[in-house]
C-alpha cells in the first residue's frame, strides 16, 4: 500500500494524529523525521528548565503516550511506521538530552547524534526496528537511538569536548 499523508484538516480534527505527526511537522515532504526532531526543540527548551526528576517523568509519560499515539496513527493510515509519524523523534531527542546542561552546543550535538543513530540504526537498533511492530515498535527504535546518543553525548561532555 502506498503511503499517503493525512491532510492538515485531518490533523486539526484529530488531536491524536496532530500529536503523532508532531503538530504537522511530519507532513514535510522532505526529511519528515528531521523536521519532527526540529519541532521537538522548542518543547525541549521548555523542558530543560524542569528539575531532572520532572524532566524524566515527562519523558516517560511522553513515551507511554507515544506508544498509543503512534499505534493509533499507524492503524488509521493503514501503514506501519508511516514516515510522517514523528512523535517518536520528539521523545528520542528528549531522551538524548536527559541530564544535559542546556547550551546551543549541547543541543546541536544532541540533535546530530540522535539523527545519526535514528537514521543509521546500528545494531541492535536495526534488529529491534525490523522485529518489533505496532506503536511500541515505532517508539522503541527511537528510544534506543536516544539512549545511544545520550551515552555518546555524556562521554563528550565528561571529556570536555562540549
């Protein structure tokens, strides 16, 4: 089945699709995953001011809700992991930036690292991406990409490279 995008009107009528499509950023005809990650930045800016336990709580809630949202959008569109479903990119970036002091350098490094792991999907991310389906499957590869990017980002900071 060919992938079709919902319309802006459909997104506005169904808040679940609006969130799954990253407030419309997933409708981008080019690199919707990157556009979704970019759309996550302003929300990260707000989250960065939270104390760490609250930040982690928001990320956990966003992850659990994301399983539902991504699964719902996938069913409505009849396509597993539609390219426009980008809520998982939001969560992946936020995971990457857990416990990272906000600066433009750390934000840019985290953004690039997350996009790298999300696009390249090195082992074991690639295995999980192929074998796990549904809303959980859509979310889990980005969660793993976020964790991998977070580890590298923390190492870079620990060695004074950021």
